[in-house]
C-alpha cells in the first residue's frame, strides 16, 4: 500500500504531460500564415499555442481561439470562437476558418508549422 501511495504522484505527473501541439512549440511563438495550398496567403492571419489545449490568433478581421487537445501530430481546432467585427476581408476570413477547421495533422520543424489533411490541403505558417 505504501508503494502505491509513493508512486501515485509520479504516475499522475506523467499523465499530465502536454502531448498536444502546445507541448511541442514555444508558447510565445506567433506563427504567421504564409501559404494555403501552395499559394501565397495575401492577408494577415496568426496562430499561437499559449497553453495546454488551447490555440488562438488573429484572423484577417477578428481575434479567435479554440481548443486543441488531440495528441501531436494530430490537429483539431475544436469549439472555435471569434470576435464578430465586419471588415472588407470577410470572405478571406471565412476561408481561413474553414481551412483551419479542416486540418487534421500538424508538423513543427523549427520556425515552420505546417497544418495538413488527408485531402492534400495544407497551411504553412512561420514564426518570427
């Protein structure tokens, strides 16, 4: 019984390790969207992973956040919410959010973060 009591904190700590994307990137890094499906993205959009299970950023018009708890290298922007400002770039923003929610894989390589899915769609972000 004593052995169980002594090992329980170690087991619980191991279970709390962040296996989502936020555990594999610098939490202060701001990733800027550069390309979508091989084409230069002409608007400004960012993506950050500030803490376990969370992503947030700035879309072309609005700030947004979502949950992201699946283990790396999987990706899923769940329960995405954003502010509700209108702007001339609403079509680009809608396409950005649709693309972000369609991504299922993530690859982090230095300052480059690539989101992709099985359909061949890809979003390439780069940190400053």
